[in-house]
């Protein structure tokens, strides 16, 4: 069968934040596609759960407990990864602090950017796999929303800008792209989403909230050889949420012309 994405069997990938939500879905999807996964997470037990799930499904994974925002921990994680898998050509950087973690402004911004910068910088010190593709988890909160938690908006814009600097300069030949999700239902957001009913997707043209697999599918495509000419993209995985506002929806509902069938 035609292998559209074009990954060679067994190519290694590092996934940060692989113990939960989007990172977990990226790790599981990568393994289904035949990649060998180095599953990094701050919570080692969570990384191990993901690695065990991959192994139980017949894949290959290694769990590493690591703070992606700590350089010496990242150096050690890369050492273990390279020792186990050899040169790595794919990096999916999903780890980052939650917006509602009550951080001071600069702490939030610095931690979020270090979570993508340090794994990348130390990656560039590793043996060359022949090609490098990276995908970074930003958010529509970066370019789109001015409200909410200021440090998170700034941090996610910075992650996107960091990606663009890599895509433009291409250190180590990196091909870099970012994914900007709108609301995605994950362990991080489920409590808030449940508490606010359908608010997170009421105006979304797709009529539902995003799920981690929506992001994972986009991430694996961007990392794959099929996307070899895609570089510097900020891909919004949002179901088209920017195309409608709640006010727009209410007005159309009130006039009887709302696209209720699409919800
Ligand atoms: N869920 C959403 O609605 C949404 C929307 C836009 C962007 N994002 C971004 O997607 C990414 C994943 O979000 P999620 O909803 O899957 O979150 P999640 O909390 O479900 O999972 C995040 C994982 O990252 C790990 N992690 C956090 N800090 C880390 C660090 N310093 N080092 C290593 N691992 C660390 C956590 O332990 C956790 O297992 C985040 O960067 C988030 O900002 C999420």
C-alpha cells in the first residue's frame, strides 16, 4: 500500500509532554506509524504509561522523566535517547506550563519558551540523522486572543516566533512548523471545559471541541517526509473557530438563518 506520509519504519522521534493529552496522542500516533518513540515528560510515571501503552500495542518506546525547561535534565534525556535509538530526526515539543498555573509573568514566559528551546538546542548537539523536522505546540491564544492570562498569550506567541527563527535560519537543517490549537479536550482542559458547558465550541463551525488526535494527526503530517516543503507554517488546528463568533451565531439563530445543521 502507498505509504503517503513516507516515514521509514523505526525512525526515532522525541515527544515532550508525552505523558498526557496532545503529547500522548502524538506519541501513540507516531508509534502506530512505525516510529520508535522517546516519550519525555516531567512526570516520569506518565511517560511510562504512554511507553507501556505503545509497547502493549507492539510498538517501541522509551520513557524518560525530564523537565524540558531544565538544560542539564534535557542533556541527560538526549543522552539516553541517542544511546537507545541513535540519531533522531523528529522532535514534537508539546510540553509547556498550563495557562492557569498561577505563574508570575516572566516565569511563565521563560518556562514555556525554554520547554521548546532547550530540547531543540541540545538536539543540535546530537549526531545528525540526515534530516531534522520539528513541530512546536503554540496556541491560537498567541496571535488571536488578547484576553485571558497575559503571560500565556505572550509565551505562545514567542513559541511561534522561535519556530519561525528556526525555519528561516535552518540550524542543523531543521524544518520547523508550529501548531496553534484552539480549545482541545485534554486532561489539562477537561475540568474547565466541563464546568463551562459547550462554551468552548458553541460557535465552532465543526460543532464540537477539538480532541488530542486532531492535533496529533496534524503534527505527524508536518513531521513527515510528505510535508518536506512545508517550513515556517503556523497551522491553526481549530475547526475554523475564527470564522464565527458567538455573537454571529446568536444573531443568525435569532433570525432563523443560523447553520444549526452544522452544529
Ligand atoms: N489543550 C488545549 O486546549 C491547548 C490549546 C492550545 C495549546 N495547547 C498546548 O498544547 C500542549 C499540550 O497541552 P495539553 O492540553 O495536552 O496538556 P496536558 O496537561 O494534558 O499535557 C501536558 C504534558 O506535558 C507535561 N509537561 C508540562 N511541563 C513540562 C516540562 N517542563 N517538561 C516536561 N514535560 C512537561 C505534563 O506533565 C503533561 O504530561 C501545551 O504546550 C499547551 O500549551 C493546548
